[in-house]
C-alpha cells in the first residue's frame, strides 16, 4: 500500500533529482550530528535513501566518507543516482534492500556506520525490529548506528502535530505508526550498543548508538 505522506508530491528537476521538502528541512540538523559523532572517514550504509538528497548533501560535506545508498523501491534509484552525480566517486550506485526483512545484514558486514532517517514510523513493529537488528549486526565493533525520526515518549506523542500524523498513519495501516523511544533504545542496548539520544528540531530525535 502506498502511504499518503506530506512529501508525496515531491518535485523533480529535469535531470531526475526529486526534492522532498522534509529532507531539505532536516538535512542541516542531521548533518550537524554526523559531523559531531562520526570519525574522519569510513563506509556508511544508508537505509531507505528515498530521493537521494541526504546522500548527496552529507557525502559532499563529510569528505572522508563513502556512502552506500539503498532503498526498497527501485523507482527511487533514478533520483538517487542523479543526486549521487553531484558528488562523483563519493556515492555508490543505489542497491535494492528491504531492511524490514530478517537477515538482511548478511550482505553488509564491517561497516563503520549505518544511518536511517524517517523510516521506523512507516513500517510495522516486526519490520522495525529487523531494521534495528540488522543495523546492529552490520556495523563493526566501534561502529555507529544512527536513527532519526519521530518517536513516542512514555507511550505518547509529544505534540498535537505528532499525534495527528501518528493517527493518520495508523488510519492508513493499523500496523504502522510511531514507535516508543524507550523500547527502541532498550532493544539496541540489548544488542550490545551504547545508546545516546540527541534532541532534534520539530520534536524529532537522533539515536546515536556505538557498538561495543
């Protein structure tokens, strides 16, 4: 089922790059965290790359990092590749990957970092657990898992806007919706990660988890 999301009408430039307003808005605060926590260089796997805007923006700024964009929907590959062309040699070709399926990390081992932005609230609980387990398994010891998005806190949304968006998601599919931050962080900790939280704009959070 195709979800109705605020960015569903993202515009496209003549060279095939799609522009999602939310990706444009949150790029700067996410990049600020990446600059703060990432070492000078390495290999980073991005799940659910979507339009490819983040890969281009972050790879251009983080000179020592090689980006590996993935997405479950091959229809996004044209936009990802078009954005990647703006940082030649820094971003790998997009790869089809459904991180909501168990065992996906078998093909991605020893990574220095793994990043996912605004995915967990759009997939069912079981799929979200598979995302977390896979990210924890894919990064090397000392590697970093980064998860950005909106979350429930103490089982509740933190604003009227979040409550409305969560309700709209659950109306479209009762299996999806905001995940509780305490459950997510506890799951990562149980997988051997040292979890930190960063407050982000618009009531979002960035989970920064170091693999011990």
